[in-house]
C-alpha cells in the first residue's frame, strides 16, 4: 500500500532524471490504455498523473517519489494515430534512451487493454523491449469492462503472442481502476522488489 507519492520532475532527457539512487518502476502503454488511472489508483491520489493527454502535447518522462523508497515513472504513451513523424521519432529517441540507460530500472510495466485482440503496436513495442533486455511486466487494464471469460480469452491470446517474443511468458497483472482489482497484487510485487 502506497502511503505517499510526490511529483519530483519532468524531463525529455534521461540524463536529467533524478540520480539513480533508488529502485525505479516505470509505466508505459498505448495512449488511452488507462495508465494515468492506474497510477492514480496505485498512489491513492486521483490527481497525481494527468489523465488522457492530447496528441502532440509535450511528451515527458515524469518522476514521482514513493514513500521515500522508490521512483515511479509515468512515461508518455505511444500510438496516437495523428501525430507527426517527427513527434514519433522524438518519442522513440527519448524512450529508447531512457529505457536502455536507466540503471536503476527494476521493471517496466507495459499496459495492455484487456478487451482487445493483440495489437500490432503493443507487440512491436514489447519486441523492442525483448531485443534490448528491458525487464517488462504486463498489466492488463480495464478488466471491469467486459465479462471475465472474454477478458481471460484476450489475455491468453496476448500471452501466447508474447511467448513468441520472450522465452518465457512475462509476469502479468490484471487490473481495474474502476474497482481496484489487482491493486494489492501490483503494489505487493513492487514492494517485494524494493525490499530485496
Ligand atoms: P491514459 O491515456 O493511458 O493515461 O488513460 P486514462 O487513465 O486517461 O484513461 C483513459 C480512459 O479510460 C478514461 O476515460 C478512463 O476513465 C478510462 N479508464 C481507465 N482505466 C479504466 C478502468 O480500469 N476501467 C474502466 N471502466 N475505465 C477505465
């Protein structure tokens, strides 16, 4: 259970991020996947992460300090249909260098909409993570939105697709910001990693 999360700094450059003196956990996903809602639910603060950005808005790496023990990072979402090639290239450059160079990164939570068939853009992103040794954990969001058997079936398809990328199926959580499903499991996982 997170007691206190405070905003520290926003950056476009990983070299200007807080010094890597604490374990770090970052969140990323297609825009509108529910990332801000998930972060706010985990942090017990409805206003911590700003919900739903607009295409083309400034893309930033946002650092939060949690319980004085670990960094939570809200990364800009991918997959806006309408952004220009130069914004896409900026996003890729910033995110890829952050992920490849951030030495204290313990896990990158990649959020996937639990209602959807595996999406090309998500599979492409996790393929890049696999090729670059980024420690990902999958988070299937919005699990309240459809019947559980349907949710299970779309999750199973995504896990199957991700097995083709990683040797073993990645660890995953199933969450809902609507009814707090998965909240304790996910924070519990982070806390175990922080304690180690
Ligand atoms: P972001 O762009 O990834 O940060 O997504 P947001 O957190 O802003 O959420 C996008 C939309 O999905 C908003 O309308 C949210 O209210 C909705 N949403 C997010 N998480 C959930 C969830 O777990 N359940 C339901 N039913 N809606 C959600």
